[in-house]
């Protein structure tokens, strides 16, 4: 049996007999000839069928049946990729047992998002749907490559934990052999601990938030791209590293997913060498002056404020990205380091991307005695493992986390984060 080749390799084998395998993407019958389009992971190939008996046999197969095809490669400028397969011998490896719920051979699936999600195992096969997750894959490769180049070590931390890292109101409790445990809201505690081991660490993994929302920008499980680094001066060092990571992600997408970008019609943003920065208090003042909406005194930005600031960053700085620093301490987790000169504000930041929060990060407390003060009134016993790291000496450190699905959604202009999520989990959806 010949070795299988990809559809994109056919131009290297004109005049040769080759073997391909994939899915029956489309079959078009004419009076004297039929054209079968085979889809594999690399693309599409047209197969010319002149045998009426073979065409009759294939017409009985539903789209998405799995085929192996041997044939001779012929140059044909009008065919996909400029080549096609002649004199085919076709083996049905696995027949589809019913027609797909929608036509995958059309340029876009003609179905609403709930229908796509209900039939995700089939919908994800469509080239445009699959392309979204090729961008996600390239983003993760770029994130890893950029941080490895900066001497970061990749880690994997537990997703079943004994205590919460942020608010106890948004965790999933699980029965852990008769004890209460939780699905991790983030790898926060562990990545801080590991700064004491490797100094610079990163993780790509799932996180869980039990928030009963049904918005277009939130999920209850998503992929978080986390980094944490030691021996920093303040949160600005984290912001600089994040800038490098984003640039690396985009460079990898450009280098490895150019065809995907073309298929989706996506124009990638440019990461400026220095992303513009605005203080949280100044941002609220600008919004008030421009809109008359007085949000001063609020501890966080509303989505409408983020959109306004995104437009402002584009207008004033020509940037799709904007750092908002100095959020009030009242809004940040207990481990956040205050601004030494304005202690009511934190050494933390959000990164807005095209008017939506993409990243939250900042400098952490690193002295043991500061944690004892910050945790006053909390159950310290539950955090003994975490606090060990600080009891035995931790450097000034900080970090941040990127939401992968939100990143891809903003890249492609998706209206709903579920469009860029494999098998999303939200308030109402647990299957498939």
C-alpha cells in the first residue's frame, strides 16, 4: 500500500499515482462525468470520476463518509490547488450513517450559533470553523516560544484545590473523597510558589469560574495563558514581558497560519514597542469629560467604558492595545501589591484589546508579614501551603493571564466568545 500524502502535496507529484484519505466533502454529478471533492486536514482536492458505476456507488454515500483514494495526479488550473486526481480507486473506510445537519461544502455554515454548538463534532470540521482553532493553536505556540526565549519554565499545576484564590462565591465545589475541594479559578497560588523554584514560570491550562452569567464575553471554563516572574521592580516589568509575549503570539500566527488568516479575512494588529498606558483614575476622568457619565469612585471599568477607552487608544495612539494601571485596591485580590505612593491604588493593570479586557495582572505581595496583614480575618490555616513560600523568602514578583478564547474572538471580530471556544461550558451548556 502506498504511503498517504496530503492534498497540499499533490503539485509535487504530477503524473504520479498517489494515495489520499479524508472525508467526502462534496459530490457533483454531470451527464458524462462526476467531480468528488475530498477534504483532509490540509485542504481540498478534486477527484474526476468517469466510471458511471463508481459514481452511482458514491452517490449512495452521505457527505462526511471517510474515503481512501488512489489516483493519478493531473495538472488542471481550474481545479482547487491547480491539480486533480484521475483514474481513481476509492475505498469507503467509514460510511456516514445520515446526512450532516448542515452543508459543510458551502463557504459558511448556514446555521445559528446554538445549532452549531449542538452539533459541534460535525460543525468543527468546516474549514472556517476549524480555522478559528488553528489561530488558537498558533497563539499557544507563540506564547510558549516567546516565554521560553525569555528563560521561562513551563509548569502544570493542580486543577483540584483545597481553597479559593479569589472570591469564594465563584468556585465549583467538588466532593473529594468526603472533603470539600474546588475546581481551580486560576493557577495563581501555585505559579507564585514556583517563582521561588524557577524564578520565571508559565502555564497553559483550563480554569473554572462558577459565575451564573450568560454574557457574550464570559465562560465558566476557559483556557488561561499564565505567566509569573520574580525579581521585578514593579508591575511595569510584567507589562513589558506581556508585550513581548503578545508580539510573539502574533509573529507565530503570521508565520504559521497565513492561509488561515486569508481564509478568515483577518488583519492582525500590530503590537507597538511600548503599549500606551493610562491610570485608572485618569481613565474615569476622561470618560466623564467626554460622555458626562460620572463613574469616578467606581472600583472597576464597565464594558462600555472599556469600549470607549479602546476607541480613545485607537484615536489618540493608533493602538489596538491599551494598559489601564492602578485599579483600586478594593477591587483587587488580597495578594495584590499596593502602589507605595498611592496605597489606595494597586500596582496592577488590565490590558484592553480593541476595547475589551483581555489580561489582568500586576505585582504581588512578597513579604510574609504583609500577607499576615492582608489575610487578617481570613482562614489562614487553609493557606498554610501557599504561605510557606513567603515564610522562607520570596523575591518581588508579579504576573498576568490571557484568556485564550477571548483573544481569538477579538482577533477575528466574533460577536460571541462561544464562537471561538471548543465545546463551551456556560450557565446552560454542558454537552456535547
